[in-house]
C-alpha cells in the first residue's frame, strides 16, 4: 500500500489516508517489522486519523523480544485490541 514514504508512519508522505477514505475502509489490520518504531508510529497515526486499528500480534516483529514485549504490553492496547491470525489464508487472495 505504501511504497515510497518518508517518516516512520505508513501515512507519512503517502496517499494511504486518501486511498482508505476513497474505498470506505475504516478498520485496519496492522502488521510489520520495527514494531517499536514504524508500526507504533502507524498505530498512532491510525488512531489520530479516526481509524479502528487491530494489530495482528503474530505478524508483528521488533529488533528484540524485549522491544516487542514492551510495545505489546504498554502501547498497543491504547490503540486497539490486538489479535492473532491463526488462519490468514482466506484473506490472502482478497483484492479491493
């Protein structure tokens, strides 16, 4: 969705917000690496822009287990309820 952004958030210098509004998308599943930086920044922006966010716990990574534990225990719950995706296969072939 975001290919050439600047900044930590997926919304920074991208057209992601306009794309989501245009398609009526209000709920986002969050996944990614650098949980304590880029993903956290995206969660903050998601919240500030009025989206419902659901971080997918087993699709998030940080540089160390301690970083992931800290963000999952102290940050994520402020911006949405996290979930596990035990079977993501049905969503892998969906297109908008």
